């Protein structure tokens, strides 16, 4: 299932309480930052849900 980043709750690595924790934790490289937004690359994601469980802003959900 696609991972959705809530852009109202997440304002990029610079404003993240975990300093981009989702990107650091994603072992598949399915999350990147571009233009101050977190971008999800669905082809790389294995649905481990680690990003969802660890985002300090609860900004990551699944559709
Ligand atoms: S961990 Fe959450 S708040 Fe931090 S960059 Fe990732 S999505 Fe945004
Ligand atoms: S669910 Fe897992 S593989 Fe997919 S983006 Fe999140 S941490 Fe990465």
C-alpha cells in the first residue's frame, strides 16, 4: 500500500523533531527529501511500516 506523507504535519528534515528520522530508518531507500518535502518511492518500499511507527509528528500514513 502506498505510504502517504502529510505535508501539513511534516515540513521536511529541517523542521523534523527526529531530523529526518524516516529517511534514516528506511532500509530500502524509499524515502528521500526533495525541495524540503519527503518524497515516497513506491517501487522501493517493502511495506515494513517502520517509518509510520517512528515518525515523531505522525505525519506518515498508509492509504
Ligand atoms: S520522520 Fe516524520 S516529520 Fe520527520 S521528516 Fe520524516 S515524515 Fe517528516
Ligand atoms: S514502509 Fe518501510 S520500506 Fe516503506 S517507506 Fe516506510 S520505512 Fe521505507
